[in-house]
C-alpha cells in the first residue's frame, strides 16, 4: 500500500492522505466539487460535480486521466 502526496491536488486535512494505491486500485479521500481557482462549488448537474471531483483528484492517480473528466 502506497500513500499519495502531491502539490497538484488539494492538501489533505488532518491525519489523512490524498490517496492510497493498493493492488492497482486508487482510493482517494473525501472529494468535494470545489473549483480550486474560485473556491466555489461546481455547477448544479450531478455529472458536472462528479467531473469536478475527478479533475481535482486526478493528480493523485497513477494512470492517465479519463477523457470524461475533461
């Protein structure tokens, strides 16, 4: 099990890490749909919020970012 720490994603708060990689799976800590540039919550549709969470946590992933997050 490897902990992930990167300055390209929001810092973990408290005793948590940004993500953990174990057996080829990536487990990210609680993600919220905040736009890092403005601090505001992403748009109303749930798919917009899910995509924002994926883009924000993507630097923690050891694999290419999925196309649906772009």
